[in-house]
C-alpha cells in the first residue's frame, strides 16, 4: 500500500473536529510547499465576512504550472479549464488546491462527516484526493467554492541536488 498523503484526510478531519469546539471565526488551511502574499489572511477574511463559505487563492499546479482550479462537467469528473488567469477577481469553482483556503467553520455543520475521507472511486479506478473529496462534499451540501484570482500563491518544488566533489587536499 502506498500513499502520497500519509493519511492527510484523517488528519484534516481530526484537525477540523479539534478546532470546531473553539468556535473560531475562520479556518485557514496552509500548505508548507506554497508561498503566500503577506495580506493573504486579510483578503480571505474579507471574503468570508462578505458571506462566502469557502474561498482560496490561485496556485500553480506543482507539476504543470497550470492554475490549480477545477470545474466539473455534469455526469463527468473534474478538469482544469483553459482560460483561467490571474487578476480576474473572484470566480466560482468546483475545486482548487487546498493550500491557502479559508472557510467559515459553519461548513462543517452543513456537511456530513467525514469531510475529507478518501476512498476508491470505481468509475475512474483510482482514489480521489482529500481536496476533491472535500469539494465534492461542499457541492452535495450546497456550499459554493470560490477562487480569488487576484490572490496568487507560489508552489515550491523539490529537486535533487547532485553531490559536488573537489579534489582531496593532502596535508603535509
């Protein structure tokens, strides 16, 4: 059994369950492999204060560099649409990367638990990532998801660094 997300779905469910009793005004999810503008919390809080339940910024997909914004076709699966660009304001989406996403804690009261639990999808013969599971649960609960394309994040990639060897210096 392999996993590219070491039980990230269970961890996210547990984190959300732990924070809800504290009655926060906002929940902000950040990824360690992304960079964020300094004003990210304030920008996202304003959207939540304006009535949005789930909103995030725009991040490039870590392998393709394309905007990590997803739409769905009725009766089909999610796809990355062409023609989504930075600086287009707030757009409604069916999914996006999960780093840099803020939500009103009320989303967890509107959705059935578990919120992030990944499972095998027989139609596509693969498992859906916990972010797609969460956004599908939002859709089932009637919660709109928004992406602020004016808030652009960076995505870090890790590359192998080859060993650089110099000649040995003999001491005398």
